[in-house]
C-alpha cells in the first residue's frame, strides 16, 4: 500500500524545497525535465520516441539522462550505438505499454510486453549481462521510468524505503524487494513485472482510502512512476531518524552508487 495523501503531499513538497537547496538534486531534476520535454514534444505531435525516425536521437538523449542519474554506477552506460540497438528491440513493446498508466488495473494485460522490454534492456550497463537472468535493475528501471514513466527507478534508496517504510499498520514490503544478499539489486524480468503489477494495484486502491483523490493529482505534471520514485527516494531525507542502512553504507551510497 502506498502512503496516505498527506504524507505523499508532504514528501513531494519537501522534495521541491530540497531542489532549491541542493545543486545536485537540481541537476537530476533538470536532466529529467530535458528528457521529458524531448519526449512530449515528439509524442504530442503524433510521433514515437522509439520509431525509426527518432530512435537514434532518443538513444542520445537517454544516454545523457542515465549518465546524469548515475543509473549504471559503478559501471557506465554503454555506447550510444549499442543503446540504440537495444531501444530498437523494445519499440513494438513500447507501443503496447505506451498508453497504460499505473492505477488503471491494466498492467496484467501488457505484462509480457513489459517483461520483454525489461529483458531487452539487459546490457545497458557495462557491468550488466545479457540474457533473461537476475541482473542489475537500476539501469533498466530508470530507462523505463524516462521512456514510459510508469515505474520508479528502483535505486538503492527507493528499494530500501519499499522494504523498511511502515506507513500503515501491517504494511508489507513490495513483492520481491530485497534489502540484503547477493541479489539485492538484481531482478529477473518476471520479478520486475510482478513489482510493477503490484504497484498498479496499490495505485488503483489508493483513491478508496484517500477521499476519492486520484494518485496522479499529487503532481499532475509528472507520470505516476516518477511520483512514486520521488516519494520513496526522498523519504530518508524527510525522516532523519529513519535508518535505511548502516552509517558507512549511507555515506557510500550518497557518494558513489545508486545500486
């Protein structure tokens, strides 16, 4: 279950305040905005960012976005040409999921396309492997967050918040999310599809316990996946007493990695 309206609203407001205070956060937000401006400019004009005419340019924009967000640290984003090839593989899957929004209860109808798109993005990071096995979630989930907008980025801070945050009595972690162990940041395409499908149900049920408000009304200018990403990513900063992990790990996370 997602947090109630008041908590979500407060987290988003605090995030906006932090943008004024922390240059690094503004840099992330600016790169997000640049990619979304590019995407919306094409798609409101009836094009697709992954059609033959635009996929090479999209690869260039996406590489810049992933680099800015450190999505592949401690590795790197693959060369633009390799990224373009991967984007070409997911073009027809993107057509299937493009008009699906979290909270409609329809993720199950495009599950295979979502799973296949995630699998096709294996190898976006130089440290990732190809093939349908457990592999680094962040490069693929952040790529889909930018392209599609209906999944959070699932970096370390977000995953730990999904695992630890108890904002409702009896709150359970998001399915498959792992905090420790050799596969804490590695997920198969089936696991990823399960997580997004569960989030779809959480968003669908959210209005029923929040006075009928739509979850997207929290920030109508952002896609639902990005709203969730901001709320869970910024949770630690808004609750200093909330410990995601050890102090040493926390310092290391902020300096070096988003895994």
